[in-house]
């Protein structure tokens, strides 16, 4: 009888261990690589959730993020019948970058067109993992610089009708691009309580920190990474003294935390300089007068509604004020499912700092 009890206990233990192992395996993401410009395995996609989920979501962050900031949000969404993929700018994944550096990623960085193509490929790879074909809803969630190539992908998908990879809804986090050039009913100043143009302070801050990051990357590319790092340190020291930094302590400590957790803080900061290449290409586009043609809100917001979430605890806002007024009017007059959410007590990474509030808004928006 004792032997039977022990056998039963052993079977229970084995069963429980198997269940826990299965749960743990479900929590671990599936990691895929996909081709980008000049690197057959340079794109990285972290996938959470079940293949038969009804919602497919692609997330892309900006500077200086890999998949990690989006992971808690993706895990929570995966629990609600979502198949979630997280990608990032080429070369932004610290582990992959340290492994191959300029042997695998271009020292010159990547243009916005190349990153847009990378996002398109990531979407295709994500859909290959999905077993749901009919009625699958596709949402993209974009943060910071991810908004630029991400919204390029959305607008080009709408215009070119990429197979089944046309996003049905878009979530923009902390960055809102300009209105579509063909949008006829632009809001007037009398409709809103805030200026429809950025203030002089906002213009100076945005130009100053972006120029500092762009020149840091240029020095890395054409001189050395140490010179680029020195330029970044001196530039941001000056910006902090002059109070021209865009973010506040709530965001700044996140970067310091990542550096402290890195196996090599120096390698982390060198990588930080490499990830400045979007700022470099931004100024190139401005000088050439082209490159941002597809960076705007979709023309038909009823067909492609947008949820815009931003944190209020910052020195400057990163939204186009006319687009903000359009979005608020869409919501107020119920013209579409568009919605604007300001998150108090949060900064640039509001989806990390206030994950419950952001998750609730995203889920409500997706279920409409």
C-alpha cells in the first residue's frame, strides 16, 4: 500500500512538473530571424501567444529599444487571444549587435525605406505563424521612431493592398505624425484650446537633442564610436544644463537602469550611439526634401482608425498638434473609432510606466 501511495505521489509530481513546464514554454517567446538589407538573418521577431488567436498584433519600438520594453505588454495581450510579434530597428537588439556588430549590421545604419521593408517582412513572418485565416484582425502598435517606418508600412499597405497584411487598426504611442496632405477639413485655432503650432521652446528642444544624436552617429560612422560617444556625453550634459532635454527623470532613469543591468556598460553606451542612425537619416531627408512622403495619418480614419496614447510628464510633446485636433474631433463627433488618451504620471514610455491603463485602452480599442 505504501508503494502505491509513493507511485501515486510520483505520478502527481510528474504531472505537475509537466504542466508547469508547458506553462513556462508558453510564456517563452518564439524567436524568428528574417532577412533585412545586407543580412539574411538580421531581422528579429519575438512572438507571444497561440497560433490560432483571432487577433494578430505587430509591435515596433524606436530609439533606443529592442524587444524588451514591449515584452510585458505583449505577454498580457497574448493572454487575451492575441498572437503578438515584437520587432525593432535593424541593429537595435543588443545581443545580436554585440554578436556580429558591423559584420552583420551596416555601419551606415538603415534608411527609413529599409526599416519599412523590414517591418513588412516581419508582418509576413508573423502571419505565417498564424493559423487563423478568415476574419483575423491585424493591429500594429508603434512607439517613438517606430512610428515613422511603421506608419509608412501602414499607408503603403493601404495603397498597395498587400495581400492580407493591411492593418485594420493602428496604435501610436507618444508620436503622432502630420495629417494626410489631401485631408480637406483641417481644424481651425478656434476649435481647440491649445496652439496648433509648436512653441518656440519645443522647436529649439527638438532640434537641439536630435542634432546632438545625429552628429554623434555621424562621428561614429566616419570617425570612431568612442568619438561619437564623447560627443553624445558632452552634448547631453550641455542640454541638461540649459534645460533643453525633451524628457524628465521618469524616463531618463530607464536608460540608466538598462546601462546598470548590461554586462558591459561601455558596450551598452557604444550601442546607444549606433542606434542614433534614425536621427542622422532624418536630417538627410530634411536636407534632400524627400523621404517622409508616406509619414502621415491615413486619409480614411474610419477605415483605419488610430488610438493615440501619450504621456504628459515630458518637457515637450511629440505629436503634430493639427493631427491631435483631428483625432479629438473624430472621437468627439463619433466619425470613427479614433481615440486620444493622455496618461498622467507617465512619460515617453507610458506603456511601461502605466501598463494597466495602456493595456485597458488598447483592448477596448481593438474590440470596437
